[in-house]
């Protein structure tokens, strides 16, 4: 599957973030952030760009408590590691690049795509999203799968998007599909994509807010 399925749209999504990175570097800032909000003034996403040339490894990230699970299904050009796992009981996706420059370009493009919501209904697009969470009318994060007369509940974000069985399950039971990740933070050569703290996927992520402190001690 070609993960860059709508280049023109992605360029529009990424442009404000890349502009923010340029301003931060030009001003000599150690870090900066971009907060987006809806028409009512409610915060909907927090993007943090930390100006650092430091190169981190998977072991560095594991050292702060991240528990890796599986590789992402989609392709992420330029990465040496593209994997999801857990930190503080919340999902945290990791994209590791060869350099900070790659993280600020290729990585920001990837994170923008993986956190994108359609303007018309605020849900995930039909293609190009690696990690999906379902929300039913009551706001619960689960899908029910009927299998041999029994009912099993699965977190939708653990389903493998490339299998025909998964497509059938999601189409039948998941009418409200949202990106698992919302906030993201770029530090050095790594992009961290974070699940929100609360039941609402738009809730702020402590992991994304604190990852710089935990990783660098500053």
C-alpha cells in the first residue's frame, strides 16, 4: 500500500509545521509547539518540535520505559525503526530516522498523515492510517466481533489493517473510526506519536508533553 496516498493534501497539512520548524531554528529556540483548535476554541492537537541534532536509538527509548510491541504495517521511508508500543499504559508510536533533518521532513509528513482527520466528519480517512481506534455511540473504545456464536471485544487499534478479515470486521462493526494518535513530538532523529491520556482521543498526551524531559533529562 502506498502510504503517501494524497500528496497534495499532505503537503498542505505539513506546510504549517515545517514553517514552525524553520522559525524555531532561525530564532535559536530549543523547542516550540503548535496547538490547533476547533471553531469553539477547544484544543484539538498539540505538535511539539524540539530543536536537537542528537541521535537516539531504540535502546534509549526503551530505557525510559517504552515497551515495544509490533512493527507498523505501512511503509515509512527513511526509517530504521517504525514500531508501536506502550509507555505509561498508553500507546506510543516511534519513527526513528538517520538524522534530525529526516525526522523534521519525512517524519513530520508521516506524523501528519497518521494523525489526520477528515474535515467533514473528524474521522480517519479510508486509507493510509496505520493505527485505528473505534468509538461507539457511548464513546467506548472497542469493536465486537461475532465468532462462532461468541462475542469477543478487541481494541480496534490492535487490528492488522491489511487482512481481509480485519476489513470485514471494521466495516461491519466500526462506524466511528479515528486515528489512535493525535499529538506528536519530534526530538532529534525521532518522531513520537501519542495516544491521548483520556477516553477522548483528542485529550492531551502526557507522554508527548514529557518525552523530552524523560529522554534528555532537560
